[in-house]
C-alpha cells in the first residue's frame, strides 16, 4: 500500500489520482537518485530505507547535508520545484529504499488545491532548513576537534563505530587527513582505539569538548 503522511488530507479526486498513477520504486543501496545539475522532475517521497544528500566541493571534499528516512520528503527537491532550479547536490541510497516520485505537475496541483498538503510541505521544508542552519553554524563557528569529540560522544554507546576516516570526514565536512590526525591524538590520550575501518571507544561516554 502507498502510505505516506504527506499525502494524507488530500481532496478525494487528488487522492484517487495519486493512488491510480503513482508507483513505488525499489532503489538498491549505492544508486544515485539525482546529481548536481540534474533537473528536478518530481518530489521523492521515502517509504522505507535511507537516502543521503551531500555536496562535493571543487577540492573534492564532501559534506553530508541531511538524510531522508521513512516517511520523509526531499527538502532540496521542494526548493528546486518551487524555484525551477536544478539540483546543486547529489542523493545516494544508503540502505535499500522504497520511494514514490511525485511528478512536478501533480505536485503543483496538490499545492494549489490542498491546504493540508501545503502545510505539510512547508513544515517539512522549515524543519530541514533549521537543521541546515545548525550545520552551517557548526562548520563555521566550532573547532573541528570539538565537533569530532561530540560526534564520537553521541555514538560511544555503540562501543565500536564501523566507519572509515573518509566517511567521518564527509559527515563533518572536512578532509580525511584532519580526521585522521585528530583521531590519532585521541588514541594517544587513550580515549579511542583505531582499527582499519572502525573505531573503538574506550569509555562508554566520551568527554564533552570544552568550548
């Protein structure tokens, strides 16, 4: 069944049209959903799985902007649909995903005809924009050692973090060499143990970085 909260509250005619025309697509891990420069043909609605949205700079470094999980929508696509712009980032499937693509023409009619749909779209857009503002604040105003320690602290309960230094660098928007250097310092302090492709947190809770 095609169940997504964003489609609830539509007028009956649009509900029937959505049920009759929209199809569920199965996306395997690693598939590219869209790339920089692609035109936005519709609004991806995630039913299950996980999709990572990221940007790549001229130097080749990446930063993860956000992830879309079950029952979420693609905020970047909302902006592209409303402004008529092309994508400036890419989306990659992290976990096998089921999704619906809401075509531009149907999106426009839903926005015009349904106050509930408009409210849900703008609420989703506002929440994600707030998250992105926090990301900008983190990148612009906090030292990387503080950000890395907080990132490790949030995952210390796992015991072992199965991620490469490159993947962590992309999460935090910096270079792999920076992450490797900072992790080596933490290892010398006895706070982590480094292995190939994984990090073991020695204590269950990493000390919170001082500002």
